[in-house]
C-alpha cells in the first residue's frame, strides 16, 4: 500500500469484489483510504497534492467518482463530496466511491477560479497529456488515475463570480447511460449538451465513463440548502445504480429536459449601467414580463432599458453583480412545456400555502428561494 494513504481500515472482502488501483497504490475491497496524491510541483519544487478518498465496498458493484472544485473558487460541491465520503455510512456499499473534493488545489489555495499558473482553466484541460502544459499534465494525472477506472461520475460546479445558478444538471442526454444518470440525480432541470471540449464531463463520457455536471449556486460560498439538495441527488444516484441498495431513487416532483436551442438563451445587456433585477434564480416568468431594468446613475426615465422575457420559462442562472457593460450576461432563461408549467405552478402554489402555515408557527422547510 502506498505511503500516501492515511486512515486505512481493512476487513475481509467479498472474493468477487475487486481492488481499486492507481499509480502508487491499491485499495482492496472492504478498505477505505485517504490519499494526498501528487499531480505537480510548486515553484519551490514542493509537491502539489490533491485530496482523494476511495471507499471500496466489500460487495461488488459500480465504481463512481464524485469531483468538485475543478474551479478553485467553487465551494458548494466540496462540501457535498466531503459529506458523502466522511459522514455517510458505507458499510453496505456495493461498489466503489472515488471522492475528489478539491481537484484544482492551486486555485483553491488562492481562492481563484483558474489555475494561478498562466491563468489556465483546469476544466478545459481534460483528459490532459504528459509532456504538455502544466494544466494538461495535472489533468492527465487526475484523469488516468481516478476518472478512467470508474464506471460513471458526477462533477460539481457553481456559477462564476458575480452570478448564481439554481441547482440543475448538464448532460449528454442522447447517451443512454448519461441520460439515466442525469435523471437519477433528481434535479428539476436537465440541460442537454455534451459540454465544451476539455471539460471533465465531456472527456470522461467520451472515454466510456458516463458523467454529468451539477451546477449549484454561487462561488465563494457554502449554501446549505443547495448542498442538502445535491446530497439527495447523490443518494438517488447510488440507489439507482445499486451502490446503496437500502436507499430509494428520488423523484423531484417535476422535471424538464432542455434539448432544443430555441428553448434556452442567455439574455444580455444592450446598454451599460446599473441593473435592477426583478427576479432571482429559479423564478418562473411569462413571455413579455420584465426581468430587469438597466439605468444610468441619474435614473433618468428616458434612459431606462427594460429587459423582457422572450418566452415563458424558468430563470436558471442570474446576474448578482448589478453593473454591466453592453453584452454582459443578465440571466439564463430556459423554456418549459405546458405540462411542466402546470406542475411547476401547482408546486409553487402548494409551497406558498405551506409558507403561510410556517408564518403562523408550523414547521416547514421552504425551498422556494432556490
């Protein structure tokens, strides 16, 4: 066993279960290992190590990776991966969990989105390559050791600085297993597409490891409600693929799959100024409804620019920094079918009714802010 491992525990294993191996170590069935795995070196020649926890169940089953912080300032997913790895009971685990809570360690330490080495984007560098740029070398070490050996994966992200996203899944839904994985995660919204070249989910899926991206909230934050919802999604996936057989698959209440370019759009500012946003992430808006207005410092009425919804839909992502140049994104709007609209409106009505009970002292966890 590698001297990089810490906190290992060994039990008798099922003879049908297999060891998880990587360059430098081995985790046998019934064993859990916390690893600090070297992927690069600093200017001083010190190792850059990423934390990895591998939980290899005694019973055979799929190998699933959970990854976060490919962008160093995206923190919500870190807590999701840590809680799955260290707070959940995996004594009856069928299969293996590979948990990578912080992939972009240099960016995380600097609290920056990109690698602070020529401003490279780790999530445009997969599957990586030996002998290439620093980012691609790091990506190669992560990909070959902890992604390729898996059967499927979930990669957690948040919006970039100054914006926020409602929790949703991005997935190549025309791939049968990716589609199954995306639906199992139990989010309300799935946005179809294979993702840009070099992203972990695109390159992992192309390498035969069906992978989805989960977008949730904003950078530089732990947002407890979103973290809890993502944990529900992970539990649902582990149930669907048989890793946690005592758990059940979760149905989110309603779901829309956005797979038509005409059903999604980024609304962008046509004028510079100060933004007054009328709706937050997750808001349902109708065609023609004002989403925000842009004004100059004097709030002169003749210069107010109103931005209207071009179609009825859901605001998935929204600007938080209230100042824009022309061309800056304001919000990400996705369309909804009539059936989905009806289900959503019914859910919002029920939520509103329960909120009224909450205001009179009833115990109710209101999720409407998400």
